[in-house]
C-alpha cells in the first residue's frame, strides 16, 4: 500500500500544530510531516510536541539541515524521540538551503562531503556503536549514546542532484524528494539511488518519500498555480494537483507507479482550512489510493 501523509507547513504559527496533529491522529492519517525551514519553526521541538499530543500518527521532520546541527546532538534528539515514542518519529536530514546556511555562517565548502560524513556517523550512533572519526567536517572521539534506540530508526535524506541521490543510496535508509519532482523524476531518482546502493553493496528496501503540491476546493487551481510560481518551479501539470479526491488520488498513484513508497501532500501556503485538508486526505483520498 502506498503511504500517504500531509505537511504541516511552518507558514502556520506554531500554536496551530496541536489542532492539526490531533485531527491527523483522529482522522487516521498515517504520517504528518514538519519542516525545519529557516527561520520559521524548530523541527525537533515541533515533532516532540506533535508526538506527545497524539497516539498513533507518525511524525516526520523533512528535513534537519546538517550544517546547523552537530551530529551527536542530532543522534541524541533522534534517540530520545524514538524511546519516548517508539517507531513513530521519522528523521530526515539534508544539505539545507545554501543561502540560509550562509546567513548563519554554517555554509560548507563541500555539502556532499559533509552529508556523507554525517550520515555515516549518525547511522552508526543510532545503531548503538561507539564512534571515532576525524573527517573533514565530522569529528568524534569515542562518542556513544547512553540511551540508544532499542532498534535503530531509519534515517532519510533530502536529495535532488545526481551526486546526492547516489549518496543517499549509499549511506541513507530512504530519500525525500521535493514537490517539484514529476513521475519521470522519481524514476530517475530511483535509478540513481539504486546505483549508489549497488556501489555500497547495500541490499533491502530503500524508501522514497515524495512531496506533492495539492489543493482542493473552488479556488484550487488558482492557489496551486500561484504556489508553484512563487516557488520558481516549472508550471507543468506533474508538479502539482488541484481538484477533488479522485484527481488527487490519481496524481498520488502516478508517483507510486514511478517508484514512490510514500506521498506527502503539500497544501498551499495560503490553504484556508489546514485541518479540513487533513480530513479530506484521510477521509476521501486515502480510500482511493491502493
């Protein structure tokens, strides 16, 4: 079955998260995703609150910018969430928006090198290992978690370019793709990820999570077009869907057929009823997605 979720966009004030998280939980939504976009809302603090307010929905952070966070701190945060809420927290890490990283003095000269070192160290720490490494960016001296997860959670990474997609296959457990990814882009991403996995000798399934712009209601088309234009994305039909549950479900299915395991519906920044959007996805779209 294709996984389905919704983004709580940080353009909403933090105090709106509680209501939306509870609606997601009560409506039976599988996954609620959060963003740590600069300089809006903290990913870990928001995720911990959403998990505490709910009972079953999984909460993903997509993504934590690795230049901002020491890998040991990220491992501590991820382990704590997993022990408090077993199996319900999903962690995504990535390069971060380079302009934002520059604003805070954290921009790396080689983002790919940083991400590789970070993923290797993070997965080892979450696996209960004691880690010593002296990389270009990641330096640890006998670091181990006192309270590691009882079972290492999956670590996903955000990726767009070929080098990062191959790296994701080599060093991550899954990949997060942006809402500007059309079905053909998902196919190409899967191919590059598989190349990375093969080069690293990795087997087993690698989860692909794809975001999808979505809008419903009488002004859905106009809001969707404005959203895509504001993001500077190509205004092609595959980069979003506007319409009723059937139209949205068909767009989700196209991404699933291209290789997506989970599709996260991304409402427009000006969505007039975020809680209603969650109910629409869980109650109307979910039954139409195999």
